[in-house]
C-alpha cells in the first residue's frame, strides 16, 4: 500500500508540474524540477520505516521544485508530516515545518511565482499552514487512537490472566479444603485403630500402618500446597528473615534441623531476598518428602558481593551406590530462579551420604 501511495503521489506531482504554467522569469531547470517532483513522491514508500528521513527528503524536494519554478503544492511533504507525527516525532516535525514555511516563499520569489500579487501570496501561505496543521492533527489523532487500542488490549489480557489465576486459586483452595477433610478423617480413623490394636496387644496390620503414614504425609503436603497458593501478591513477600521459620517448621516434621548464618546481614535486592527463601523452602521440602533423612543443616553466608546458601542432609543418597536423582520440577524451578539472577546452583549426593544443594546469588555492589 505504501508503494502504491508513493507512486500515485509522484504521478500526481508530475502531472501537475507538466500541466502548470511556469513564469517567464523562472530559471531553466526543468529536468531538476521533474526529478525533485519524482523523488519527493517516491520517497513516501519509506514513510513508515524512516519517517524523519522521508520528512527531510520531501521538504527539500518541495523547496527545490518551487525554486525551479514549478507551482506545485507540497503534497508529498503533507504525507510525510502525517507519517512523522503518527510515529511520535512531533518536535522534529514542527521544527521542519517551520523551516519549510519560511523557505517556500523565498523559493517562490526566486522563481517569480509570486508575481501574481501580494494578496495571493498571503492567501497561499495561510492555506499551506492550514494543510500542515490538518496533516499533523490527523497523524496525532491516529497515534493516540492506536496507543489507546494497544493499552486496551494489554489491559484486557492482564485482566483475563488475573481472573484466570484467581479462579485457579479458588478451585485449588476448595479442592484443598475438601481433600484435607477427607484425609483427616482417614488419618484419625487409622490412628485410632492402631492405638486400639496396640493397647490390646494385637499385631498391627502393615496395611493399617501404611494408611496412617500416608495420611500424615498427605496432610503435610496439602498444607504446604495451600501455603504456596496463598503466597501471592496480596501476601507480604518472604525473604531471608523468614528462613528461621522454615527451619522451625522442618523441626516440627521430625527433622533435626539447624540454621547457621555467617556474615553481616545487609539489605538484599527484593528478587535475591525472595530467591533465598524459595531455595531453602524447596530444599527442606525435598528432604522431608524424598530424602529419608533425620538431620538437615542450612547455612547462609552473606558476603558483600554474594549470598551463598547450602543445605545438607544425611539421607539415603550416596555417590556410586544409587542412580543419580532425576531433577524434578522443584529443582528445575530453583535452577531457573538462580540462573535468572546470574547465579549458579548445584544439587548432588554427598560423598559421606546424603544430599547437598548449594546456590550462590550475586549481589550488585552499590557505589
């Protein structure tokens, strides 16, 4: 479409130049005038890709063919003004238009186009200003309309995404409440049955013990899932200051958990602070679920340029005696968080047994 407009404007300028009457005092620059008419029109093909350059080319062309004695309106320049304002180059467009309005009368005087009288020249100047204002206003109006349309589209997408997240959260909470109730009933019944059997001195069936253990584990996982779901934008952000609470919670699950913090605490960037919490949280969750461990130690070293987190457990993983663990979604998510902050993370069995997760998060130095 841009190519068709450019060719059409160039053809219209050429036809107008060929049909117009040139003053006798005009310099003999017919070839140059026709070339400038053609160039000024064809330059519009690039008005979307390079609006400022097209504005400059059409302005010079309009002044040039006026000086050569061609009484042709600056139609190509009007198109260029519209395109430049639409692209957001308002200041450059206004400055260029002022220069062109000042040079066009001078070019007309040089070629003798204003020999028809001062009143006609004034009327022509007023008409040129009006057309320039109209072209600029049209470009600005379309720019604002496109901006509002983009904003409305973005707002609509954000609203739809937020509503979908809220609905998923609502469903997850309802599912959690329903499952927690049913599993709690199963767990209580199993515990009562185990307790009664032991008081009677009877042998507790393995299936009943398995039900009791599975009920406890399911309850813990459901509570952890709900806490993760509730940790959204409406909740206060978690960080390094909340790590002691995670360690205390691990103790409540039967682990001998310890926390060691080295180095002075300093203000961490929000993203680093949240990632420290998530790494410790995910590591402790993995220990409780999969490691079959009894002790776990959490060490956080605060250095001026980085924060180092190390979580060790005494679980059943031993190098060379078991296949390497397949990274789950938790480890993958942890690795993605750390990599996004420019850090590094390792997760591997320890030589003496157990598992180690170590992450280093760089902290940007403030001058």
